[in-house]
């Protein structure tokens, strides 16, 4: 495929067209995992809720607005999963010890306890009519809008009493709010039919907006959901979704994630503000059937502006949200992701999960400025690998 260029020779145009046609006729059409194309599985790697602003370094009250669009001319059903990555204190199981504390050395559980990692999923169903976007705040979820009810939108607008075009509605949807507040974790949605069976429909796009409301300012950072396309003609409709590799039903997740970033503590030469970056990683493989978290060794290959190379590694279990300069140490000043250590303002990090099967990763990053303000952005993807990743769904 030729993009962004115009071929001057008519013969080359014909040849290019024949190559595209031959490719289309010669095998199963495949599409890459992408943050700007529709897919059959949507992944929102980072969802934060802290409506009281009590979590340390959460920068005031936080909520996340989720938006999902059906890009097709037919209604579509989704089966979605909140993945709760909160830890809880050993001496107080109801006390959350969130992982997004930006490397604080303060024990959130006090001297008598420690933070126990946790992983739980909560699932719900969502029906979206043709060409319709829907949205909700993670702290509230969404139900059908009631006639004459003007309180606290958003809600799902089309019900049996107020259908949309051709009688379509959102009936049967029950978007649950996140299971606890404060919350940090992931949202994953799979396109299914009316019986909850996965279907080959690459019709879903999504966006997330993380909203922080301080005393004097509201700060919003947004990113695109990651779409994993189905491979047409391969889905057997069972509860095991195969991503890439032998017997693939969906496209393979990327072999390598690429993050272009400021090193932590660097001064932005335009604004002269110090910059820090938070990286969120989630595994492509997930077991929602047994609720068993997957641990993945992750390698980080870091280049500064002089192309000097550094490396480190880390274990990611289920979900990881961490400041760059705390990836390999609690002392941010000694980290290879520190501007003082790296020796340049900016760099590039290549991130790769390693293991015998799959173990690919997806993620997003958030950049924070010392004087306030943040921006979320998607990572770049590179390559595939021969092994499969698997998503195990609970029975219909």
C-alpha cells in the first residue's frame, strides 16, 4: 500500500494496484493492532478513579470518562471487563494501597502492615446502536436514561420507550461503575453477538479522558483505546480468544512497544518546566475465567540523544503504572531514566515482554509538568512474534 505519495508513472500505478489485488485475493486479510483504527477488542490500559482525592500524589480528585463508538451500520454488543489492580493493606483489607504513588517511600498501610497486590475482574454488557457513540464516567457507570430525568448525565440515551432509528436501542446494557473508589486498572471490551459469543466485527473505537480537578484548574489528559482486530474467517466462537501465532483469531499484539520521552527531571526547553512520565503496561494475555494474573518479565532498552544504550528489566504482574525513574530503583535521582544520569533531555525506550508463550504488552504513557498540566499519549508499536497470546473468557 502506498500512502502520502503520488506515483507519476501510469505503469507503476497499475502495478501497485495489481499487487494490492493479489494480496487481497491470496489469503486472509489481516490488520495490525492500532490506536487509530477500529477493532473487535478494545483495551483501555489506564483507568483512574479517586473522587475524594485521597490517594497520595493523585493530584486532587480524579475520574475517567470512557467513550466507545460503533462505526458500523448495524447494532453491536460488547462484553466488558473492569480489571481492578488495586492493592490492599494486610492489616486493613478495606484500605486500598494504589500503585500510582510516583515512587513514594511512605508505607500507606502504616508500620503494622504492608501492601498486598490484588487482581479482580468485574464484567458487564453494553449494547450500542448503529453509528452511535456512548460514554460514561468510570466512577458512576451508566444505565438507560429515564424519561424526564435530567440528573447527572451521561446515561445511555436509547431505551424501549425512546428508540433510535429503525427501532434500535441500548436496552440490555448494564455498565457497572468501577468496583471501588479509589481505583486504578484497565478496561477491556470484546465484540460479541446477542448470546455473548465473540464475533468477527472490527467496528469498535474508543477514547479515555483522565480528568483531574484541582482547586483552581481542571486538567484533562486523553488517549485512544487500543483496537485489536479480528481476522475474518477464523473465529470459532469459543471462550478462548487467540491473538496471533498458530490458530490466530485476532491480530497479534506488538512485539515491541516504543516510548519517546523526556527523561525524568529534564527541563522542557520551551516551558522551562520539569517533566516526569508515568508508564502504564498491561499484558495482552488475560485469564478472566480463573481470574489468574499473568506475570511477565519485561526488558527495557533505553537510548539517549547520543545513541548511548542502557538496559534494565522488571516483572509486570497483571498491571503496572509507575514513574519512569522508579522502574529499576526507588531512588529516582540514580535511575537511568533520570536526566542527570542519562545526560540528555530526551530519549527513546523500547519495551519488550519475554516468555515462552505470548507475553506481549500494551500500554500508554502520561507526562506531568512541575507547574501543573498533563498529557496522555499512546505508545508506538513494532513487529509481531510467532507465539500466541490468549484471552480466556468466562462462560456465556
